[in-house]
C-alpha cells in the first residue's frame, strides 16, 4: 500500500495517481499541509461519508489551509510618492486570507456533498461572513470626500465579509431597536440560530428570495475569562429544513477554528 515514504518515481503514472487519490480521499493523508496537493483539492469530499464524517473532514481540511496563516484583515505599510495630484503606492496589500478560504472551502465542499446538499435543489446557495464593523481598517490610500457614512466607523453594525454566492446585503444593524434578522440575533445572543423556514422567522432579512432555510454561527473570541463578539458565519439553503443539529455541531467547530486561527 502507498505511503508518503514511497518514491513515486518507481510507480507507473496510473498507479501513482490511484495511490495519491487513495491517500487523499480515503486515508486522509495531509497532502495540503505537506504541499503535495493543490489547495483547490481540499474541497474534495470522500464518497459515502455521513454528515458527522463530512464535517470532520471539512474541519480537518480547513485546519491545514489555515495552518500558519493568521490574517483576518491586515493592511501592510507601504512607501509612497507624490506624482502630480496622485498618490502612487509601491506596496499595498489588504489580506482577508483565512475567511475567504473558509467560505470557499465550506461552500464548495457542500456542493460536492451529495445527496445531503450538492449543487441542485438542496444546495447551499450562500456561505460567508458578516463581521463587526470596527474590525475593518480605515482607508490607507484614498478616501472619497462625500457626506456618506463610513460604514466601518458606524457602531453596532455587521459588515459584509468574504463569501461565496450571490451578492448580499452590505450591512446588518445590531443596535438596540434596529437589530433584526437571523445574523443579528445570533451575533447578539452569542448562540447559533438554526432556522428551518426563513419566511416564518420574525424580522428575517431576505437577501435572496430563493433561500428557504438558514443557519448562523457566532464568532466569539474567548480569552482571559472574557468574550468579544467578532461576527457570524452564515449559510443559506434552497430547501426548507436544510440544516440539522449535525450541521450545527460541525459548523460551530469550524467557526471556533476560524476564531482561533486569526489575529484580531
């Protein structure tokens, strides 16, 4: 049987491919972490697994993608020079690495997870993050001089973060008297909200009329005996009752992994 110690050069191309797939999908060898497997392949899902095994697999793959990566949002310093009226940065980088990879991995893994979800009528049609507005950085290069509110400066508001799916609501109010919807409720309570029928949920915010059910897990940083609410992980599904308690358990572990893997 193939093992990481085997020298692939002594195998025929066909045998090498079969052995690699066996290790990736069946034996769970950590090829992403070892750098022997494209990052996109982390969304591959082993056949015949139940939900518990599926979420364990997604959690494991995400842990490899996030290993050594601490970036939620980071603006790197840059030298700049004035050229006429324009400011030209020579180095600028805004990183949202971990949340972007998490949203993509979950979304694409669920699309490959037949028959529970897949890409058809039971599909998860949106997966992503809404984050506390004060976590977003101030503009580093240019700020338009308008009378519009600077969203990241408005308190008690969640802003749209990295996601996969159709365009979504730009922000969600969490202020007393203004808060409504599944995301706001999960964020304020610090507890997962699982909704079997979004149309029956009081104050539901309909970003996509095709969504029938939803689950939202809060992102909470717990340290030195205190807690800080960071945002939420939000998933929508095209069918009623699309999510179960098994999905909730799996997603809560993933939400905690994201919190633990980032510098806030």
